[in-house]
C-alpha cells in the first residue's frame, strides 16, 4: 500500500502545484517524527513559487480554513478537521533562490529532512528518501540539536 494512501492531501497539493509549475517539498518536523515512528498531523511545505495561491487553492478544495501567517515571507496555513482530528498544512515560499539554499536557512539540522512530493507519489515508505540525508539522520539518531548555521535565529 502506498504511503500516500494515508495522506491523499499530498497528491492533491502536488496536482495544484503542478498546474502552477511549482515544486513542493515536504520538510521538517513531520519527517523527523515519521523517522522516529511517530505519527503527526502537522505538515510543512516549502514551495518554489505561488505558495499563498497554492495554499488558498488547497484550502478551497478540501473546504479547510485558510490562515495568512506572513504575507511578506509568503507563509500560510490551512487547517482542516478530518475524522475528528485537526490537521495543519503550512505552505511557505522558498526563503532563497533555490531549495538547497532554503534548507540552509532552517533552524536545526533535524528539521532539514525533506522529500519532493513528486518523488513520493508511488512510495510505500519515506525512510529510503530520508536516509540519504545523512547529517540530519545522524543528529536524530544521536539526539543532537544542532543549528544549521550560526545565523539561524538572527535571520
């Protein structure tokens, strides 16, 4: 069974982003917790362009609540109650010109885990994608909290 069976919203987000010719990456805490065997309902997406429009389109499609968090940094949240539980989907535009540079602006190495939505459409498990990210996985396994850069908090 595909991983996305449990998260059909990811397929929807990918479809919306594809129409806008945008790349979308699932990043951060959900992946960290998934690697640790914990199931969360809070998702963060880094979006190459049109993050706010994608969030609005997604919100309309699932009949969720759209919350503008930071217009200047192109950050919005979609909240939806699904089967009695609250799910949050945060969409943020890249904080730099490329996704790789965006990752370097994250707070902690354990939050730099990512997967491109287009890469996991048929995946059964995310762990093979995550294991390639050695620095983050090493810190998770050793329970080490390390800043990505010395500017992580001042930025």
